[in-house]
């Protein structure tokens, strides 16, 4: 620690007034409402209560550290208010629990204690065994509400999902948006319902065995509707900036109040909404040179608020800093999981053949998938051509479950230009094979809404801003997509969706009825069967937390992953993302079955009920053996891997007849 590394100890208990460190809190026995707000540098703060066009002012007492607090008697939940600063203008509460008219309107007093929870037996989310599902509340259903989303959760639970990852809900101006420009960090958006609707969603998820992880943005403030500067310029860093907006001040002068805002926010989501985890957006832009780092503190704050329930802290970190997911006792930041863009980028190149823009440093090769299965990040300090610098840090010691792998997420689908899903950009067979690799691999898989039934709806970038800001956002979006050569021409640029048009938002709404018909039903069954395998197969389960996976390259497009078992009950995942492969000879020991055993087919991506062409058993020496009552044609290669195919093999007793060329039951 030195003069450039200040030390902060963010003690929420020292700020308590009632139960809440900041915000408006209805007191027991109708004793009124307690208010507390941080406004350093101001002489006075009044609570301006708005009733039927009339405004009544109640002065708050100034305390230590720039906080103003007090109790307004006779007030209860439902009251609307703002804070008047120095007898002049009035603004919404920085810790408002609800903004019924949006960020520019008054705040509403909310009594979280009135909700009757039924999840007392819920124990939270452990690190291993998770299957994440990212959704955007406004487009997940036609209605775009919490109640409508809740109706779809039983199907996701039956599918095999374990945790819903909800895109940001902190309120923002306009009628639609992704949520990453939120300005009311404590107030779930009025666009999706009231706070109790969100609570009912979480409570219902827990009843189904589903956790809820909330995406939060602590790296910047939204550009419209943020009135924090009126309370104090100390909210904003004067030395740091991000590409998305004003940056919070976590380590400069008067940073303590800003840190308290974040830590109170974390505890609020746990205590008032029973959230099971957070997904931290762009942690590389959460700037803090102090000790302890704010990310460490918020992780600790969340765990303390949730105890004894288990919570998950997931993060997005573009530079791939492994320190974030190492335990604090080992010098890490104490988070649980990190998104692995490397795996996604390899998968997209393998699926589409396109390696433009930020896909430049990937080949979609067999070697990349073997390396990712064993070590997570592909770039752990090597030179990265696209950025002209080294990328990543060593992560060879990081457990597989800590890496979140995905074929789609909100950013990556939208960045395709037209919001196309991956199944629309490659052959159905290759998409099925990549899906098997995602869902059977040792890392934690994540699905993006609609992916599980190969939905027809795109996912576009949409944001409803005032005209001047909308023009800037459109310009920025055009410049961003131009990094991809196929999207850079003026002809193509003019065909891309306009973010502020309502049609861009409406086009993204899912039709869950699709999953019952045709290719959508086949995709749904594919995901359901794979997740059942992942859930029930002990060998696959163990691979998440123990380094029991090895792999080998069979060709530039084909590879094998072997999952080891202490008793020889291994699993073999064979994947070919190219044309049919004829192997003769086969000098690869990972393909050899355990002693005294032989391989039998456990699952195939070419099964007819998924829309495949039928399965050819890969080991010709086994396939050519006689099956009772049936003669098989002679094959002249050693191993034969069908093109665009994934197979899961399991050992069987050598005395049992082989299942050569048969469809799995």
C-alpha cells in the first residue's frame, strides 16, 4: 500500500438507519418512512412529497460523511417523492426502489417486507452443475413482463436449465432497451412490471428449482436520466473514462459514498429480491486502484447478505484476467465464473467460416476446441493480432466450471449485423455437433433465449433514446459493425436495423409456441436429451471440478475428448466439424477403449429424431463384427467419422454385441 493506493473499508453497518443504508424505508407500526441519501457538499436536503399536485417539504438532518437522513411521520408505501437540494431543484432518489414514471419522474416508496416469500427451503446455487440461460425480459415473451416470463419457466426447468441470467433491469429512459444504460440501480424497470412482480418471478423460479442471476452494470452510468451529479460530482471519476459513459469514482477523493452505493445495491438485490447471483458487466472497466478492490468487496457483500444461501458471481472480462475467478485467499478477486469469448469465437468461425473483425485470431480448428476443453481461455498471454497486444493471463489452474461457454449471447447475436441466430448461419448438422460440444463439455454452458428451440426471432441491438442521443447511438452502432468487412459497405449498412425504431424491438420477441413444431421441436429435443446426459452421467459431471479431460486432434476439423473415470467407465466425445473422415491407421491412444471393454454408442447428433441422416458407428473393427440376425457391409477404413457429427461413446463389456450402425435408443 502506498500514497497512490488508498485503503477503503466499506462498512455498511456503520451507515444503517433502520434496515437500509440508503433509500426510503417504511418503518414498522406505521411509524412513517425513513429516508437517507448521500449528498456531500450540499447545505440542505429536503424530501419533497408529491400528493395530488401538491408538494410538501420535510427537512433531513445532516450527518457524518455527507449523509442526510430523517423520518417523515404519517407516510407509507406508495408515496411519491424527490429530494430537493439546497432549496432549489428536486431530483429522484439515487437509491429509489421504483420509478413508476421512469427515471425523470418521482420515486415511489416501496415496502419490500410486504411480499410473502415461499422459498425458505431454497439453498442457492453451487459452483458446479449449472446450466445458465440468458434472457431479456422485454423480448422473452410477447407481453414482455415478469408475469409472462414466469409462465415459461416450467419448460426451462424441464429442459434442464438450472439458473436464469436476467439482462439488466435497472430503470432507464424510453420504452425499450437492453438495460445496459440503466441509471436507477435499485429500481427494476417499470417496463416489465412492479417490484413485487419481479419478486414473484424469483420466488416462482425457486419453486421450480431454478436460480436467478441478475446482470448488473457497475462500470458506467447511463447517458440519460442520471441525476447523481446533482447530488455530488464525486460520483464520477475525473481520471478514468469508459467507451460507454461516465465512470464511477471508486478510488478518488470522496469515493467512500460511491463504494457504499454499489455495496448497498448488491445487498439490496439479495435481501429484497432473493437474487442468487450477479453477472458483472465489463469488469475490465470497473476501475479501482485502491485496496481492497471494489469487486472483492461486492463479492464479499453479496455472500454475507445471502448467507447461508450460496450465490454465484459471474463476470464478463474482455482482457481475460484470470485473477478475477481465483479465491481471495489465493490472491484473487473472489468471483466464481467468467465468460469465455475465446470458445465462442472459435465456435463461430467453425460454424460460419467467417474470421473477420474480432474473429481474426481464431481458426475454429480442432486444436482450439481441445485446448479450450482442457484449459478454458485460448489466449493466456500470447500476442493477439486483432488488438496489437498480448491477450489474457495464465489460467491453467482454473477449474473448468469457472468458465462460461456459449454459442450465443445478447452481444454476439446482435453483432452478426442482422441479429441472426447461429443455426441460421451454418448447416443444421454442424449446429447440432457444436451444440453437443457446448452441452457435454466440462465448462459451464449458457444458452441464450430461444436458442434451445432454434427460434425464428433475431436479436437486434435496440435502444429507445431521445432524438439527439438516438442519432449518436446509431452512428456508434454503424461504426462498430463496420469492423466486420462483410458489414462495412454502405449498401449493407443501410439494411441494418435502426436501434431506436420500435420495429427493431418488436422483431426480437420470442414465440415459444414454435418449440412444439417441426425443426424447432427437434432442436428442443436435442437440447433436452443433451442436458439430461450432462445431468445424469457421473463421468461428465465430475469433469467440471476435476481435471479429468484430455483430448487429441484427429484432423484439422476433427478431435476427440476423453472423460476419465476412476473405474474405467470413461466417456469419449468424438466431434468432426468437417467432411467425412477416414482414419487408417489410428495411432491415437485416446481412441482405445478401457481394458477388456469396447466402445458402444451412447448418443449421436445424427440421430433421425434430431433431423440427422442416421449414425454410422465410427470404429470399423467393431462395426464389421456380426450382429445376430444381421449382416453388415464391409468397410475398408479403420475409423470412419461422418461429417458434421458429434458422438458420445461409453464402454461396454466386450462380450456384448456391438451396436454398429444402429440408431441409439
